[in-house]
């Protein structure tokens, strides 16, 4: 008889059943990684017990990188090669960041997204972000003792398609399987909602390092519904630092500082801002590279005055979001504060006054997003049934097409619940026109030139017809990550064209593969080994899922159908014993095909069962 | 049997939520059914499964969202009911409105224009209130036409007119927004 096994205290009794998944808050200033351990969401600390990883990457001449505190320490010494706030450049062109002044970087104007010149070569913000994600992934795998199944990565709700795509690209580059891109405010609400069993209308006020988001959420009976979202993707705690920095320059009469001195004063400004959370005044001192000393006293009264317009800039989107949700401040049950910048007393005061109630601060505003993301990652990885709640998220910006005269025709309006699909018909402008240029844009304005261009593609081969006779149906589909794909079809001829909206500057699969290869030192062996492991994990997961489905709903199949599925399961099992990734992949795909109609029937049954209760009520009434 | 999933996806929106097709709708029950269905089909419930399940989940969830949005909004619901009954509202092609209605529209536009020019927030809010009442009244009539009299031509006309009212509502909304900025 086998001996009974007893696990070490604190370790799960069946660790192999728990799929390792993490939530990552990829922030402008700091990033965090969290996971659910024994049903509790916890932030994973680094070896020195620190939760935050400064979102700072320093490139060295030998091609290596420093990430986090080590890089931050070198910020003043090596400003050109030390990248901070890379999140602000994600999916952004030079013209977008023109407003961000006094940055010590050498920008390279690349098509669509800016790049930065460093001693280690030209780097895109996606690569910089990938370095941060890699560091968090390594921290998590070390701390959890295994490879991650996947991660939920949070993005500001106001991020547009280009910024979301860039974030997903960065994750892929870091070797992370993205289970879902989750809006930061939604993640915060998940953390709060579950801890406090909250019901009602909640506002999530999220002032991070570089972005401001405000979301109106309705929490009821386990459903988290984003009713409206608004914000400013270029407003955050950094701007408060910058105001202090400008004030210091004014007070001291300094100008034309070197990049290094700028960095130094910005760091001092940030420290002063943090001091003023706990003290009524603070002294800002620094010695510049030319030996000149800076010594000024900043009071919290002056700080409030010089940042009043920034505080007010957060209230305008807040009002808009409330109006979009058709609500007034009196409807709001609680205001969740997210982001370290919300610690500033003037923010707490302004938000409290606006809503007529004390904002909620029981969870650490720096950690709340990562904690919520981890909870969702745990559900998405299949560790928990997740019957307890459901996130119904919305798209933050309208999506549309360019029509004659440079006008935008909106196809999907902002705040639509995702996933969503919508089709619209267009026609030709000239007699005999055989091609149509489809220009996809994002934004609320009426003119194409005021919106963000996402993609352009052409539908060719339309048979020559009179102007207005062709009927081109353009379909927009936005998936649960908020990413768009567009297809177009001419109805009379059946000519089709489609595009997965990779904004002009999104990375292609090939580019990502190249970057991955380049970053691997023992490229080939590692890639094959990794690919084999990935296929084995995937194959195992599919087998497990199909077996569970057969056990649960096997009676939906006749003997022949069941036999075929079992045959392919056996075939997949055989390949899993071997070491050929492609064979596993093929067998898994074959099994997938065999279960397609079964999956459809199961989905159908689950919907019918969900409604069974109501049908009874209807009969009774 | 193998087409069962498709059959369900092709059910009309009312049937999908277990509701009788009518303009007057129990919105609480619609919402409850919608959430119950999403709780089953949402991509988040299938993220750890294979490609087939994930694709199906996206199709189903998209469909449930579309059906819910259509039934939730009174005007969209009325249009959909007309369509189910083989009638169309012809909003783009049929622009023959009664002179009385057009006169009314002009008066509305003038009032909104004046309030905008004077930057009179209170006036705009007052207009918004009046418009809400007017829309509610028209929705009552629409309900009569659709559910009781089953006069689809009258209902179609009411839908066309309501679309104009909807535009007025948007205009006030934008004007309010502009004033507050």
C-alpha cells in the first residue's frame, strides 16, 4: 500500500493542478507582479523584499541592461541611456509626445512609434517595456518555482488600439502568454469588490505616474460592468513633479540645464512631492554639475497652487464619464483611489469635495491594480470556476472609417461592451470604380485628421459598376482584449479583404520572432526546448479540457462521434510522449477540429440551462 | 444536431433572452437573462480552453451583446420589432414628415440655438427636461402602435420622428458638454 503523502506546511497539497498565473501592473513609474496564493492575492516582492519595480531600464554599452532600482540609481549619471516612463511612448509618434518637454532622450522618428537612441543601439518603447516584463516574469517564476501559464497585464482604460497592441507585443517579446489585457480601473474594482463585497455605483479615480483614468463601474450580484470611462493619457504624477521642477527653476533663475541636472532636479521634485504628503513643507536641495547649489523651501500651500490646474484637469473627464453613464455625483456609492499620486493631499481633498464623500483608501493605491489583475489571472488560468463574478468591459474610444471629404463615420461607439462586432455598408463614389480604400480610425472627432489612424487597407477587384451600385460591407470586430480586426466584402461579387488591425507601428509576428531570437544567447537549442515545453503544456491542457467536457456532457455525442474524439485524444497522448513540437501541435489541432461541434452543443446547452429558471417564472406569471 | 449551436445563435433576440417579442419589456428580466448568458459564454470563462472554445465564446458573447443592446434601447428595439414583422422604418429613404412635425422641429432647434448662443446652462437643462418628457410621450404612442394596434405603418412613422428627437437630445448633450469645458 502506498504511503499517504503530506505536504510541507504552507505548500499546496496538489501543486501540479494549480496553474501558475500572475497579474502584472505595467506602470509608467513603477511596475508590480502579483499572484493568488492559497486564495489570497499577494504582491510578489524582489529578493530585497521590495514590491515595486521602478519602470526604468538602463542600456549599457556591452548590450546588457539594468532594470528597476539599479537603473533608477543611474538616472542622473547616465540620463541618455536610462529610460523612464517608457509607457508614455507606447504606440506613440513623435508628434504625440511633442508636448512632453525637457526629456533627456534622443528620439528617433520611426514610422508611427518613436524610438530612442541608446549606447546599445536604437530601442523601441516596446523593447524597453519587454525588459521590465522580463524582470517581473523572472521574479515570479523564481518565487513560484515554475513556468507561468500566463499573465493578465493591465492597461489604462483610456489606452487606444495602438497602445494596447504595443503592450501585447511587449509581453510576447518577454515570453509571456497574455491571458487578457485588463483595464486598470477594472482590476482595481476587482480587488475592492471582492474584498468588500461592494454593491452599487463606484468611481475608480486612477492618477498614475503618467496617465489619468476615471471609470464608472456598476457592481451588482457578482457582475462588474464598466458603464463609462474617460481620462487623459498624458496626465499623471510626473506632471506634478514637472510643475515643482519649473517652480524651482523660476525661484532660482536657472535655465538651459544639462540632461543630467534636469534628471537630478526632477528626482528632487518627486521626493519633495512625496514629502508633502506627510509634512506641511519641505526643503529642496541639490548641487548641480557646475557646483551651483539649489536650496528652496516648498510649502504644501504653494504646491497646491502651482498644481491646481492639473487637479482640475482630472475633474473634467470625471464629469464627462458621469454624464456618459447618465449619472450624477449623488448616485456614486464609493470612490476608489488608485495610483501613488492619489496620496497627494490636494487630490484627496478635491476628489472628496467633488463627490461629497471621503474617497476609499483601504487598499494600497500602488498595489491595488496588480492585486486585482492577479485575481483575474487566477480565474482565466482556470484555477477557479469564476462563477462568482464576470467582467463586462467596454471600449474607451469610438472606431470608425474615413468617408468622402475626410469625415469619420463611426462604426462602433465608445463605451460599447466588448466583445462587439458591427457591420456597415458603403458604396463606390465613381462609375467603374474597382477598388476601395478602407481607412480605419479611432477617436470621437468628426474629422479624420483629428482622429488616430489605425490602419489602411484596400478592397480590390470590385467589378465595374455605376457609382453607388456596389455594396461593400465593412465589419469591425473587437475582441475581449479591446483589439480590433476589420474585414470588408463586396456583396454582389463576393470579393473580400480583411486586416487584423496592426497599427502601422505594431510589430509583425516575424519581427517579434527575430527580436526573440536575437535576445536568446543559445538561440536554437533554447527555442526548440521552449517550443517543445509550450506545446506539451498546451497539448496537456487540451486533453484535460476535453476529458472534463466528455465527463460532463458526454451524452451530447453519439458513439461514432465519441469514438472519433477518443481516437484523436489517444493520438495526441502518443505525440506528448515524444519530443517533436510540430507533431504535438498537429495532433492538438486535429483534436480541436474533432471537438468543434461538441463545443458548440455544450455552449448551447449552458445558455439554455442559464435561462431555464426564467422560463419557469414566465410560465407562472 | 451538429447545427444546434448555429440554430441558437440565429434565434431572434427576444427568444435568445426567453422573452416574448414586444415593445413593452421587463428590462430587469432582460438584464438578468443577459447576465446569465454572459456568465456562460463570455471569453473570460473560456480563456484557459482551446482555440475552438475561445472562438465560439467570442461569437456567442458578441452576439449576446448585440442582442442586448438592440433590445435595451427603445428606438433600436422598435426598429428590430418592425423588421421581425416584415416592416421597415426606412429612416434614410423616407423623409416625408408632416408639416406640423417639421414646424415643431424648427422651434426646438431655434430654442436650442438661442440657449447655446446665450451660453445659458439652465435653459439647456430645462430644454433637456422638456425633451425627455416629449420622448416619453412618443414612446407611449409607439408602444400602442406596436403592441396593441399592431399598426406597423404608424409605428414606422413614430420611429422616424423619434430619430429626429434623438438628434435633438444629442445636440443638447453636446451643447452642455461644450459649455462645461
